C-alpha cells in the first residue's frame, strides 16, 4: 500500500513537481522544512550537551543538505530560519550563528548533490563559500571595532600571562618569547588569519558533510513514502456529499495489484458509515478516494468540490496522534491552518470532545487519546460536510479509545455531516449506522514468508527460580533540584524471577517507561536500588535487554544481518549465527540481506528482538510491543513471545497501557498509577 | 520539555539542562509579549557588540538580574556548571593577571598590574550577559508564543519579499517537533548504549568505526524524522494548508511599551557614556 520514495528528485518526485517556483511552501515542503529544522537544532544542541556526541555538530549540515537536495531553495531558507531561531532560544546568539553556518554549508552540499556534481565541485565551492564567509566575518569585525579590540586584548592578556609564566623557566624562555612575537604578528594580520581559518573550517565541514550526506542518501533509498494526501486545485463550490463511487478501483503507479478492488458505495449526508477490513484491504485507499484522489478506473461523483480542510468541506483525522496535532497549545491547534479572520467557538468545540478547560494547555503533555480528540475538534472547527476518521484509535490506549468512540458516536446527530469511520476493530463499528466490510485483495497480504515457530531448544526453565531483577524502594525524579522537578516514580519495589512473565500496566504518565529505563540501567534512580543479578542495573547496561516502542530507532544498521551482528556483538560475516538468531524469532533466513527499511512493522520488532536475544540477556523488557501492529502481527508476536518464555525460560517484562491478549504471556500483572504500584 | 540526559551520576547530583520550558508560575515578565523580549535581547546584543564597555555590560546585566528577580527565577533553574569550566575560568584569570598591564593595584606592599585581568573579566562578563539574556527568554516564554510574535515582528520584511508567514509557520512547527526530535536522540543514544562495544585493534579503526556509527545514528534519526514529516504534511493538507497559527495572538500592551522604553533608555545612556568618556 505504499509507493517508493524517490531517492533523487529527478525520479518524478511529487514534491518537486507540485511545487512551482516563487510560490509559498506546499504542506509537504512545510512539514519537511519544520522537521528537518527541528532535527538540525536538536543535533546542534545534543552535540553541545551530551558527552559522546561532540562530533555530531559536524553533521548538523546533513538535514539541511537533505533539504537542499530534495526541495527548492525557499524550503531550505525557511528551515534555516526556523532551526536558527530554535537554537537561538536555547543557546543564544552563538547557537543561532552555528546553525546558520551549518545551513549555509549543508544547503550548498545538498544543491551540489542535486546537480549531480562530485567532490571536486564541493572543494571548489567550499573554498568560495569560505572566502565569502571570511569576508563577512572580517567586515563585521571591521565595524565592531570595540568588540574586536576587547577580544584581542583579552586574548593577548591570557597569552602574555602564559608567556610570562613560561619565561620564569630558563629552558622555555626563548620559545615563549618567539611565541609572543608570532602571536603579536598574527593579531596584526588578523584578517589574513581569519580568512585562512574560515576557508579551512568551511572546507572541512563541507567535506565531512558531503561524505555524510552521500552515505545518508544511500541509506534513504527505498524508504517507503507514507505521505498520502495531496492538495487539490478546485474551483467549484465546496460540496463533498453525497458522494457516489461506482466500480471505483485504485492501483498505485508502478504497483502490480489493486490497492482497492472495484467498489460501489454511496455516502449520504448525515450518515455514519464504518469501514472495516484487515490490513491491505484498501481501507486507507478508500479514504484517499473520498479525500479527492481520482480512481484508476470507475467513477466517483460528488455535487461540488472536495474542499479538503476547507469550511464545509472534507476533514480527515489520521492514525498517529503526535503528528496530527500541529499547534503547541490546545487552543492554537483548533484554529491551526484556518484562513485568517475565522474564529470558531474554541471552548464549545473543546467541550464537545471532552477537553473542557484545556485551551491553554501545552499539547506536548497530552496523552494519545487526548491528542486525537483535539484533532477531531480541529476537524469540527471547519464544520465539515464529510469527516473521515482513518484508524484514529489504533495508537491509543483502552481508555483513550473509549472516549474517542464516545465522541464519534453522536457526531452525525449533533452536526450536519457524514462520518466515515475506518477501523480494523470490528467491535468499534457498532456505533455506526451501517458497516462496509472490505475484503482483502488476495495478493496483498503478508509478503514475506515467516518460518515456523522455533522448536523448543532448551528444557523448560528450572522450577527453582532465582531473582533476576530486584527493585527496592525505587523512586525517580526528573530534573531533580530544578523548578521543573517532576516525580515519575515513588517507592516501587518488586522482584522478577527467572522465567517470569510480568506485565507492568499503566496509563499515560504513570512512569512505566521510566521504570523500563531504570531496569535496563539506562536511568539511575534518584532513590532506592534496582539490582540485576545482585548488581546495580546502571553498572551492567546491556545485561537486561529493552525493545523500545519505536522499533525503527533501535535498528541502527542498514541491513538485517549487520544489525543483528552489531546488536549481538558478533562479526556480520558469521551468517550461521545471523540465521539462527532470525530463526529464533520466527523469521526466515532469507531476510538476512534485506534492508531494515523494507521490513514491515512486525518484522522490525522481531529483528530488534532477535538482536537482543542473541546476546542472551538476563531478561527482556518490551515497551508497548503491540502498538502500531495490525491484528495479525500482534497475534504472531504474542505467540512468539509466549513460546520463547515457555520453551527457553526467557524472563519477560512487558510495559503496556493495554492488557488485552497479554494474559498468557504475562501471568503476573503490576499496576502502576502516577508512579506508585497499586 | 524533556531534560536531555536521563542518566545521572549517583555520587553527585547534577542539575540537568532543561530546554525550552518556561519556569512554572507567572509574573510580569512571563506575561510580556514574546516579541518584546525578542526585541530587547536583539537590541541589547547589538548594543554590546558595538560598545562592549563596563557601563553597557553593567546596565544590561542589571536589567537581566532585575528581570530574573521579577520573574521569580530560582537558582535551581541554572544548570550545574561543570567543574572543568570553573577551572578554565580560574586558569584564564591567573594567566590574564600574569599578563599585566595598567592599571596597577596596590595590595599592601606589592603592586599588581590588573589591566589584563580586567580585560579578561570584561570579556567573560560580556559572554555571561549574552547567555543570560537568552536564558531569560526561554525561562519566561511559552514556545507557543514565539512564532506568532516572529510573524508580527517580521511584517515589515514582507516589503522585501521575505516570506515571513511561511517562516513563522515553519518555526512554529519546528518548535512543536523539537521535543520529539530530542526524544528520538535520547532513544538512539540509549539503543547505542545497550549494544556491546566492538573490540577494535587501533585508534584509526576506532575513529573510522565512530564516524560510521555517527552516520548510522543519523540515518536512523533521519528515517524516523522523514516519516514524521510525511505524516505532518498529510495533517497540514487535511487542514487545507497553512493559515492561522495562534488562536489569540498576543499584542504589545502598556507594560511592553514600558519595557521597550527602559531598553531604549539603557541604550541611550550606554552609548552616550561610551562615546563621551571612552
């Protein structure tokens, strides 16, 4: 259901094609500029604050280079401004200058890359850029006479001091005197010195950035493009319903099968339709057609324009809560993107979705369910004639899901609009007036064979159980001793024995992730102790494995075999062990040479687990292992984990806000509420 | 927003750097229009760049301290200054004193030339004031207010065909994404710590390995960032493109004009004193 992201813009990238020069940024360009700006700023800040990452500052050029490579100059400029301002807010004027410089160099390398030139061009351009930069710095210092004098005098004072001290010792006297002479000379010819320095650093940063950008671009080839919606140019008056699909069929360009098989459907005004079906049945594709894409064959008729996001038009709410919400403050998000001068009744909208009185809250602290309800409020602010809710509950916990469904269930009665609710949970469809069940197209299902579950290789775990993890009075406070201090955990004590399956259940902000980090030794608790086999966990990082929710971030290497070898600590040439590790998580050895970005979500989780298990950890912690997986993958992964625990005696701790289906894997459940075990 | 390092040494608790999150509570400084604070920081920076004398430094430092007092900034807001920085500062002071220069200070019978030391101290004070001004902005400003203020301040630049509105929206979205990016790096860093260290024969191999690892980290980070950007692009499209970014954008009111007036007075006095007496 995804097309492939073009590695180079020349391969008919939609972003380049739909972006005529001289116009303001398209939504895609805007999002790319903002996210890359945030990434560049984060890199710059991290490189200052985190000890191991000093060299990362050399790589701040890469996100900017990527923008220069893929988009118009206008996008690069917007991103440079945003990144520089963000770092100004954190690190002041120096942060601003660093990021601006990196944007300058990075943008140049990106543009050179796009033009298809090589290293010699980079060298030549970087010398030129260095000269320009040097001229600017020299010019600035020419004007800022007093600042220059002060800086030079302070430097001279320090230098003279060192020379004076050295001169006290006979053997160094001559050298020190010479050094003073050289230093004096250098200050006298400061413009020359600055120019040389400027050219040298810009060349160095350009070359490192060029090398890194080339490597990163190589790695990005073949990443699936998840961008779906497109802005339409419509002139007709907005009137999206009633919409009638007649034998509408859709096939992505270049795909060899239909994403949506011929479908006939009418959505009337005021109707609430649920669309159900497994992954690959074309639910999302149907959403795209309703939101304005033309079917490959068949017809789609509506009285007027689709009016995506316009007043009285079509509104879409999608799956991922974090990226749905665009404002930093709740009230801002409701109006985000509305034409200037429109003022919806924000309080009433927030009331309707159950977020009363939260208008001034920061969106950063909202739970997934709250974020999605906010996205619904923003959709309702546009008084849509058609609202499409595309799997909006799938990344949300049980409580959030129920509140979202409560919001959806009465919408068509309170408003004059049609609601199309797409879901892969059949039980969620019951609130609709009618249900449309899409059947999976036959050749669209699981694309990679999954090997049979592993045979029991080890005897069932010994009954004489030994404690693996012991937590005694663990408490943790973030930002301790600052005005932002925030207690995440208070006096948590429990023991996990070998072979146990424990579920740590808690809602948003219950401190369960902090607990996982402490057990893995990644965070040292402020009070109490967490022992792994008798030693404090932070002294034996790596002995307890963690599979994070964001599996992709844990896959650091480009290919499955490299990844597993790196995670497990054996040479990647040892293909036998790679295959064995894959087999242990029910994956076929043929996946070994595959690039990690071509794996499905479920496969990514499994590859992470394979790498972790190959190190024989004392325990495996899984943070929300089922989030974002479709029902089939969820079942498969649960089966695998249950078998692993039963057959190999693996100790498993699951951190989750859900407990559906976890009973067999985790017979023992601990409830965590606001940092306290209950 | 998140503190950057979840890890802390158990022996000595260090205060972490907390980014882009205002100090809880409210005050007259918190309530100032974000644009006013940005203007003041900009104007003071320019003033100090042109006239980095003791008088301007003292006046701006005084303004920062008074503002910090008004905003009830506790000492705990400052991150712990690492010991090596103190040592470096001390070393600088010692060498600068040895450097000598006028004026001469009489300490009992000894004569100490403190010219060098004064220059060094002035330079250090200048850097601290510049950092302090930036810190005051982030300690008292909600990030949601920054982009609308920038949009308002940038309006005159539209005459020069600068796409101010686009830039403001990009800034707003970048500020919204920034915490997610930081979390991403926190996670990448953790994932890397969980792995066994490869045993490498020599320094060259280690350097190479390090570079490759950095690119790996970056590639993983960018991959996730791209996915986020795709989804965010869809979300923007679903809202019909860009438009408003704030429900009730703040405007300068009386207190803002007072602050700007004080700022102007500081500048006039500083420039006058600097030109007249130095």
